[in-house]
C-alpha cells in the first residue's frame, strides 16, 4: 500500500472523539467494520481498488474511538458523525458494511438514500436476529446475565468445555466464543457492542421498498463456509430487490483476503 495515501484523523462529536482513517484517493466509500475490528480492516483495499477513497471509522466501543454518549449508540448519531466528516461533505458516496457494520449500514441507509450510489454488504448482519442476541440485548434479565458473563466468565467457560466434550455445538462457533471469553478486552467489547448497537434494527420491508424505488444497486458478498452469519435471510432480501448482485466466495467469514481481490474489484466498477 502507498503510505502517503493514508490520512489519520479525529472528529469531535458532542463529548466523544471519533477516530477514522482515509485510504486512497477518489470516490468516497464509507466503511463500517465488524465486531472487534477497527478502521485498519480496510487499509489494504486501495492496493487493488484504485480511484476510491475508503473512509473507515473506528465505530463506537472499538479501536481508538472514545465514546462518551452513554451505553447506547443510535442510528441518528452515526448519521450525524458521517455528515460531519469533511472528506464526505455533500458528495455522493458508496456505503460499505461488513458483518455488524452491515446492520449499521442498513439502519442508516434511509437517511442517505439520495446520496448513496451503491450499497456493498460483506457478510452482513441485520437480516436475522439470533434468539440469544435478542435475549441478551432486549430483556433486562438477559442483559444482566451478559454483564455477569463479561465480568466473571469462569462458569460459562466450564459449560463451553462440557459442550465441546459432547460435540453439542459446531467447532467453529465454540472456538470463536471461547476466544472472546478468554480475552478480557474482547469480552468487554462484546458487551459494549451487543448492548450499544442494539438500537440498530433495520426495517427490512421498508428498505426493500426504498431501495427498489431508488433503484439503488446493492451488492451482497458472502462466504460459503461462514459459521458466523446466516446466508439464507440475506438471499431472501436479495431476491426481492430490482437491482442487486449476489456473490458467494470459497471462504468463511473473513472476506477481505487478497485472494478475493478479483471479486472485490468488480463491486466498485461503474
């Protein structure tokens, strides 16, 4: 990557400082990353996608962003953060969301419908609400339980080890869950992100109507072997759109590999 095309910046939003980076030059692409990641996740995109400026935020509760607006982040707040970014200004832009960033992208889409030229969804969350997530974020008992697991994970880890010994859950899911619970920072990030982003609830039927009325191009990219995000709900959404493209890659949840460069380049061609 050309280091002189990287700009590191900070926005002030009320009591918070929002860290973001710009990679490359050209058409603005607003990038929203996934759980436990930060803006660096998109840093290598200019290596094979020229003529675009990837504007990647460290989302609240992640990276170097210092979020001081309470336990929740709301779609209207993310909208205002994007609007205050000078690299975007009044320009039209591409909106890209990966994993949980896909749910955030879907949630703020109605605010920017007249300015977004295309929507790129990489293994997006938002089309399906897992019962465990709903329980942990939309019930008081569930959220208290999530908090207890965050600060005292030993009992839950014992339960996971028992589950693993009996092969009751997929190995990939167990591996991810254990890696989070065994890491103090990731546990805290999980609690903050699950709770904090619980107000991002895209209205799927309304989105279908708005996207079709605008004839907005939408690009879906999934990994065939993704054990984190269910593919089927996204496919149902895709089939209801007038202008969309579906790509499945021979990979898991991590899509931004150099080996997938050929497919990714096509997402940004006019």
